[in-house]
């Protein structure tokens, strides 16, 4: 199998052991790294973000991944009220996006590894390093999230308009990851910008991950706008402090632009890590507390008739209820 041989050769040369995890989908930025040509072996987007300046960590600008969008018309589709699936892997080679899916496994490093996370009686859980998923087992996996911004250009995304809309506890773990979508309103006609996030919890450098996607909401969408998010706060020790409502992504352990500070240890005795789970007030699954009033969404996105018809109908009904304003029209 030449593809497999090629993948293994290139991967062994490129120091796979140090790689971490990214979310792979055709709608992602940096699908080919920054090569500008099809690169089935890239792991560029997988590089963790740690102690960087804001302009560098924001959407993985440190290596210009934010400058390589998906091809026109390719989106991560988010079915309102449904689910979508991405592949969490250490290299594109180990996803169905490369080599016709011939090098994929249960885990994101191309292997099945049924023994991972399994320990015998009396043994302490050990950090899993291959794949480098920063955990000892599934139950200790930190959690990952997707956020959405109702703008169509990445340059218009800010921490204040990028809202976490789904969280998947106990990931990254295996390759396949399926996230739930709340009843999001439709995107502008050119789509939305989404981001995947992960804050590692132990087992190595306490880094974070942020990568971009072009995305759009599909199917019958909601009519409530997503509201302005606030910074999430640590609340493991006092769930009554957990912030309800729309939350920003977690920006942590960078030189600037952090929106979360933690110190000390969590209830399990490990150094606190502000991860996408209950410790930071994130519920599992679709985040249903991010919306404003019904009818507040401005992007209808799927009008049945051209816009001028709606103005015409509105004007006609105004005339009907307030005929005095235009008696001549009605009597003619
Ligand atoms: Cu890592």
C-alpha cells in the first residue's frame, strides 16, 4: 500500500511524537498547512499555542494558518438542532481527508489501541503520550468546544462576538467526535466563522488550541440571535458561581489576551486548568443558554420571497390599520 508507506515515512521523519490534536474537516483553515498545495501529511494546525502574543495565537496566526481558508463554497455545516462530526487527529494523514481514509484508526494517530486508558487493579493512571491527547483515560479528557461568530470574514471576529455553542466532554479521546448544535439562527449569505478550542489539562505543557473554520447553519434555523458572550469563570469549587448565558472561548496561558486566570489546584489535586467542562460552567452538548429574545435574529437567510415584497406587505397592512394617513389611496 504505497499511500500507507508514504504516510509512515513522512510522519516518522517529521517527529510525530511531539504532535498534538486538531479538528479536521474540509471547512477548516489550514487543511493543507500553509503550503498552498494539497498536503495529505500536514500537521501544521496541530501545533499548540503557548505564551504567545494575541495577534499570534488568535486563530493560529503564529504560522499564518488563518490566511489559508477553505476553498470558496466549502463550509463546516451546522444543522440547527442536529449534530455534526469532525475528526480529532494528530495529522491529516490519519483522517478520511487523506489517502482515501486508508490510514485511519479508532484513535487520531491511525491506531486502534484498545488498551489505552485501561489499568489493572492498584495501578495509577499514566499519561497517554501516543497519541498526545493530554490525558490518562477517557474520563479525564479535558473537553473541547466549537464557537461561532456571525461574521463572514475572519478579520471581523473578536472575542466579544465569538460564542461557544457546543461542548463535548471527555474529548479529545477517539478520532470521531460528534458535536450537538443548538437552534442557531441562519448565518449571513457568505457564511459564519467558527473556531474549535481545546485547553489541555495536565500531561505536558499547559497549552491551548484554537483553529478556524468557515461554517454555516443549515436546516430550519432559529429566530433568536446569539447574544454577546462574557468570559467564563472557574466554578468547580462552587457551582453556584458558574456563569450562565453565552460564554467566550477560553483564552489562557498566553502573553496577552487571556480572559481567564486561575491559580492553585482543582478538587482532584492537580494544577487548575480552565477547560471546556463543568469546572468552567460549560454544560455538555449544545449550549442552549446563548440566545436572546425570540425574533431577535436579523439574518433570515431563507426568505421565501424577495425582500421588497415584505416592505410592500408591511406598507399595505399599515394602510389597513391607519387608513387616515392615506385616505386618497384607499378610496381610489
Ligand atoms: Cu498538546
